């Protein structure tokens, strides 16, 4: 195996890039939607490929031997393009997707299919919106936390911050802004889960946007399993990692 392409700027993508044994070239591809992303170890490219045709051309030009899609669980367009492109070229393809969140005792969750539907459920209540900077204009009042400033006007107060977060910090933020309901996507993972614990402690309801349908592709939930898949595809033994 000569080249492994890792798609995504998630924590799992960064961990995978750092832990691939030295030998194959590892290229991490970031969409470029965040102004100052956390960069993984090794080679990095930023920006889109130009749809399926562009990704097909890239896979052939760079002689990519395996692709691991470790993008955000809601980046369904990228995943669909990667699945189509790897199928056309005949390159092994794996989806690395962290498990979603599950309700705990005392939680009051309402599941919806879109951010617009979440806004309709929230109504006039003060919301803590953590769904990204798109579609914030649908919410009437409250606070939104984003990594980069929103591109469109919003009635929400805007907090610029990046996880991981603490439960104490999330409780304090919700109290300061008089939050009545939390809005989140089912992103999963520990980095941003503190807000769910904070909402539970404060007795606040949570509106959760469901994930897009799972892709029809081999999928694993952990970096360890992705590394085992790469080892099987590449025929290598565990050794010193790129980030070691």
C-alpha cells in the first residue's frame, strides 16, 4: 500500500492519521469550512475535490490505495461522493463513524429530522443552539455557539468557541443566557457531550436532530477498528505510527 486518504477534520480522523504505521503515505483531506482547523499529523490538503469526477481524478492521479471517510456524521454529501468515487475506481472504502448519543435517565429529548424542524419545535423559547452556523436565522431568540462567525444575520447572541467543554462551563453558559431548551445535532462523541449533562442537571429539554441515513458501505465505530481494516487491506503489521 502506497497512499491512504483520510477524509475529515474530526478528532477520529486526526487520531487515525497519527496512528497509521509508518510506511504508506497518509493524506488527510479537510473540507476547508473552518477558518483555523486543528491539523492532523502528516500531509494535509484543504478544499473540495469537485464532486465525484474530481475525486475520481484525484484517486487515480495520487494512486490512492484505500480511503477512510472519518468526516462528521452529518457530512452525508461528502460520504456519498466518496462512496461513488471509490466504487468507480475500485479503491477499498471504509466509513469511520463515532456512535450517536443516547438518552439517559431524566432526559427529555425530542428527535427531529432537520434544523428547521428543530426551530419550529423550539418556537419562542430561548434556545442554546449548537448545530453549526447554518440556518441560525430560523431561531427567534437565545444563544448560538459556533467556531466561526455566522455568514447570515441572526437574532441569537453568538459565542465563538471550540470544544472540548466542561459540564460546569455549560451549566454556567446556560444560566447566563437564560436558556430554556438545548438544540443539538446527534454528533456523538465526548468532546461536546457536556452540554447534554448540563441540560439534564438543569432539567432542560433537548431537541436533537437525527443523523442522515447510514451509507451503504463498511462502517466501524472506532479508530482501532479502522486501523485493523487498513492493516488487512494493506497487508501490514502494527509498527511505529506516523505521529509517534
